[in-house]
C-alpha cells in the first residue's frame, strides 16, 4: 500500500519535472532568438544587447566628447567673389554726407548656387555615306546618349540618388522634380538605372578580371532576398577593387564563376566550407575566431584560459611582423606559432561547446598562419566585412529584389561606385566619364 504522503510528493515531483522541462525549452528558444543578434559572427560595434553597459562600468551612458579633446573648427576658405552692399550717401540720423566708410568688415560665407531648371537640348547627329565606297559614317556629340530621352547629368544624378543617397525610386522622382523641375515616374527612374548599368556592364566585367588576377582577395557573403527567396550577396575586395555578385547559391560554383577555376591568388575568408573546397591558398579570419573564443569564454569557464592564450598568440605573431622580418625569421615564427596552437588543441576539455570550437580550430589549422610567410596577406577579413556594411544598410531599405534584373543593376552599379571611391575618385565625375567613354565606343 502506497503512503498517501509519498504519492502526493511523487505527483509534486512529476509536476516540477514537467515545469523544469518546459522552462528549459523556453530558455533554449530564447537563446536561439537572441543568437540572431548576439553571436560570434556579430562584430562588437553591431551588438544590439551588450553584456555590460557604460553605466554598469561606472561611466555615463552617453559620455560626450573625451576629456582634453581639442575639437575642430571649419577652416575659413578663400573667397571666390566679393559682394558689396549698397553704399549709403547720407547719415540716416542727421542727413549729412558720409563719404568713404570708416572701416570695412569681412564676413566669409560659403554658398551654393540655386538649382538650375531642366534644359531641353537638341543634339544634332551628322551622317555621311561615302560616294566612293558607300561606307556609313556618323558623328554624335559626346554628351548625347545613344538612346533615351534623358541626358548624362540626369542619368548620373538619378543613379547617385538611388545608390549613394539610398533613396527609394519614389523619393528620387520627388527630388528631381523639386530640385530641377524634372517630372519622371518611379518606373522611369528604375529604367534609367537599368540603362546606366547595361552601358557600364563592360566596366563591371573589367573589375572582375582585375579581381581574378589579384594576389590577395578578401571574400565574404551575406543573405539577400530576391522575390522573397533566399539568395546571397558575395563580396570580393582587393586594394583597389570591390566586386559584388548576387547568386542563389552559397557554394563553390559561385567562387569558380567569379574568381575562375584557375585562381592563383590567396583568399582571406571566414570558415565557410565552400572556401577550402575551392582553393587551399587560404588565410582564415583571426578576428572572427577571437570573437568566437571570447563569446565561448563568457559562457564556459574552462574556455577562459584558451581565450586568453589565443589573444596572446595573435599579439605575439602580429607585433614582430610590423618590423617586416626576412623570410627565414617568418618561417621560424610560423613554426613556433603552430606549436603553441597545437598545444592548446591537444588539451583535454569537458564541455561540448569547447570541443566544437576546438574542432573548428583543428579543421583550419593549416590556414591560420598563411599571413606570416606571405607578405601582403592580412590576418583578418575586416576589408570584406567593411565592404558589406553598405549593402547591409541598403538591404534594410530595399527589403527584397523583385527579379534578376534588379540584382544585375544593383551588383553592377554598387561595384563601380565602391571601386571608384576606393581609388579616391569622385563618384559623380567617374560615372559621367565612364558613360562618355562607353558612348564613344557605341
């Protein structure tokens, strides 16, 4: 016979166990949702929920400028023109003649011109047919587009408003009408960017060829929506070029299509599996690895020594490289670094999270130290991550592309504008010059 009190306690225990399981499921779900904002792939600058706020650290939440900050003032420019007011002939009080001014004040003011209204231009095209050989010759003004109703400046400003100022097409139309008195529809504004992208597609292909021939390429990818479906925006950047590609795949085939199957350079990237399948000439991203180690150490106590050791290892490698040592010293430094990392990989760990992280380190063991013996290769993939910041911001504005036509426009124009700025060129001038060059070949 079961004791009534025991039966009551057993029922109570069973109820508590069910509640515990339910809370564990709730905690797991909350961790999964939080991982969208707080994970090793998220740079600290983008962390939405910081572990410790400034207030917790003893400082103000919004501290203002640092103490001793000198500040900066706008330099007074040299005037281009001098404008004088109307001269007063007599005193406003007594009416006697004033003569020359007793003193003259100078107030330097920077001004912009009023927007010029739209201008309708009739471009003449001369055509000749040779009487001797019957050849057809055409002469066209360099500022006249091969087709369409809008001039070069309209094409340039519309493109920059969309891809530099991040304006939706409806806002582009409103800005054109308010500023220049030019009335266009959103569909027309979209078609303008389409025509510009098609004219400049050869320049896009030229950028791709230069990226393929680069010694070092920094690559990364991020998600994009096309017609509501999952796609990927790939970024490939070098010292002088940045190439964007939007594809449905995140696999090796995109790397082969973009960089070529015979790519001979070094690829700096994260731990995504497609990269080592594509090439063995890889430098893994230390910044990503150190972030993951720090995140792990915050959750698992036994990972704290590992986190400190990896940070110390990275510092001991990068500091000597600042002096640009000879190849022999670089090889010695690489062997020493491998030995130190292998020591931490061979230690015994109890938690499953730490073992998974150790497995990641082991899988990329040969790719962590490429930068030591290969001058010009950086240990982090920060170049590619910075190049993805602008597309990520525009992704929040655009939401989704409707079709492949939109992705083609986007990858073409964003590639060229980013590359021109990377080279220190003015996007407006570079875009106008590129159109003029392209039209001259048509």
